[in-house]
C-alpha cells in the first residue's frame, strides 16, 4: 500500500473535492456582468424554448438584447445544468422565464443554483493541472502545491464565482494542451491521431466560448505538432480537421444572431489606437495596478525561469506550447482596443494562461536555493490576498476607475488590494450569498445543507491528503528498519 501511495499520491478527485469545498461558500448569488446575465438568460431559452432568441429581451442601462452578442460556449454549457435542475425539481419560478425587472435580472433566483457551474469548472481545471504535473514528472506534493497555487493564489480564485466565460476557456485550453502533450507520448499512430482529434474538438469548443482565445491557442498547438519528433502532418490535420466544424458552426450562429460571421469581433479593432495604443496596452496587461497579470498573479513571475528549465529538459514540446501561449496572448491583447476588459476585475483575458503558468512557476529545480523558495512563498501570499479581493468582496463594485479610460488602470488606487484591502478585515463588506442568509437570521434548509456539504468536502479531502502525506513520509523508513532487523 505504501509503495502505491508513494508512487501516486492523492487522486485528482480528492484535489477536486478540496477546491470545490472551498469555492462553494464564496458564491455571491448574483450576476457580476451584463455579459454573464445575457448568456444565462439565453441559455434558459435554448434549454426550454429551443431558440437563441431572448424573449422578452434583456434590457439593462438602456441596452436591449434580443440575442447574445457574446460567444455561445458558456450558454450551451449552462443548458445541461438547467435540464438537471428542472428534472430534479430544484428550479425556481424564474427557471423557465426571463425576468423583466432590473432586480430580477441581477438576482435571478435560478442562477443561485446554476451559478455553481464556474466553480465546478474551475475546480476541474485545478484537478487537471494536478494530473498534468504528475504526468510530466512532479512529485505529488509539488504537483499538489502547483494545483493549490492555481486554485487560491491566482485570479482564478476570483473568477470561479463570477459569471464570465474565461474559467470555461481555461479548462478547455488546458485540456487541449493535455491531449497534445499526451499525443507526443503515445506509441501508436492511431492513438496519437485520436488524441489530436480530441484536442481539436476542445479547441473548437474554445472557439465557441472565447473566440479570441483560439487565436492565442492555435499557434502554440500547431507549433507543438511542428516541433515534436513524434507528431507529423497527419496529426496536425486531425487536430485542425476536428476543430473546423465548430468554427463553422460558431460563424453560422454569429451570422444568425448579428448578420456577421465574425460576431462582435467584426468591429473590435475599429478603435485601434496604433503604436501609441500598443505602448499603453502592452505594459497595461502585464504590470498596471488595475489589470496587470504580474500584479494580480505574482507567482507568474517565477514561470519565466521555470520555463527556461523546462526547455533545457525533456519536455520541450510542452515548453514550446506554454511559451508560445504567453507570447501570443501578450501580442494579441497589446493591440486589443479594450484590453482592460471594461467593467471587470483583474486580467480576465489572461485566465486561460493561469494553469500553464502555475505549472511552469513550480517546475522542479534540484539546485533551488532557500531564498528563492522564500521569495516564491511571498509571491503566493500576495497572490492569495489579491485573489481574495475578487473571491469574497464585491469585485465589480471595486472597479470604477478602469471602466471608461484605460490609462486609469495605471493609478495605484485602481488596484483592489491597495484601494480596498482593509475590507478583507471587515466581514460586513463581504459579498457572500451564504453570509447574507446567515446574517438575516433565517437560512433555508438548502443553505444549511450547502454549508454542510462544503465542510464535508474540505474535511474529508483534507484528511485524505494528510493521511497520504504521513504515509509518504514514513515510507522511506520501512526498508531501513527491515534491513537492520
């Protein structure tokens, strides 16, 4: 038993349960964006009326939405969740209808239950990163550390409870990277082709979820096929061939909804700021206090030397993918006119990069000095505090400076930890659905059961990890004792 535990560590389901148990109590019970609001209302129409038309239209701040101008991947992901709630009788009066009032849209009672989707998706992303880390040779404690850093010391901790499509995009991209990497390890040409087909399907769904993420992902995946000794033109053709039908479907849905195959991206560069705009956007997406990737995710700084070690080792194909993903993301969003993401929190366009950066940041180094580990631990602590502002505070309410003028993202007050960090010490400022129900003095049975379920997940998975850790520490002593006796 000990040898098996020492070899495999804890399972991915244990990691998934631990992370989900922490995520669930942080849900807010309301929408955070007009994007998520419209996509969810359209999902209800797709699930129960079998149409993309939203009737009655969503009306918000003078804007009228009869269809969704945003990509449909998250909309379709909601559909089986809505069917399940309806079949189990867990729906509310708004499950089959589109609210017409502002308050009804913002606090849609059915979304309180269906809104767990992003938390589940994010926990699955963390578990998949743990598996990938084991697959590339991490010891299980380091693989677990990499996964937990992604879960709680990256902006994913904030996004898992918000209603953006980026968490789903992160899972799809990491899954595609996983299958391309596994294809390089497969001995059979048929198995390699099968892996590439699955990666192509995932890339196609990514196109339907966040189409700009596909622009970022295509180059690294194609580069991986081109640089790998075990993959060839056939495998690249399988990947692209499986992706193209989804791209065509996405273009057709865009045409049906808005008249253009490119959807809202058809005019996204109409206000392109030229070289001057790039000079603002490039540092903005990386180091600005309000949107900088390295500011909200300090651990990502350690991904650079980790990537260098990766390229010097035996995982160069994975290194090519991660390096090209980062370079393509910075290049694309440096020319993206709305690089600050409007009314949002943190560097959400970079969310698909969070998992591979966590993997590279903890890439093993046998000669790692102690001071380097201390610096990385400090980065993890700062990242946790930064992510906590999005996980338990009203994140969208904190973001009033970056909405209309991109250059305001460079103001120190645009950073939520600088501007509102003290709110973390004031429970009255928390934006938690569970906290609101408990403070009201009359929590429902469903709320109490949810709290009990979350606590059970955390305690059971935590106990399992502690047990395996203890057995793993004891395992090396076994042969020595036996030899002495």
